[in-house]
C-alpha cells in the first residue's frame, strides 16, 4: 500500500528504510522462534540424550 503524499527524495529514503526494517524484523522474529524451539527441547521431546537435560526435572514430571 503506497501512502498518499508527494514523493520526494526524503520520503523515498524513509519508505526504503521502512521496508528494509520490516524485512529485518521478520527475519529476526523467525530466528527468535527457532531459538525458542531449540531451548524448549529436552530428551523427552527430541533426539537429545538424557544427559543433556541437566539437573532440572522435565516439565510434566510427577513429583512423589
């Protein structure tokens, strides 16, 4: 959607920068999602060995 104001070198530069920032933002959001998925993996829901889980109990574990 193009804005309804006259095109000047200044507005053209702002529109270009805005598009670049939107693209970068989308890439960063995607990367953040990938990293969050990686952090949330443990031996229960991935092919990681149990020794990589550390000392924390897996979520959903029964406490007796």
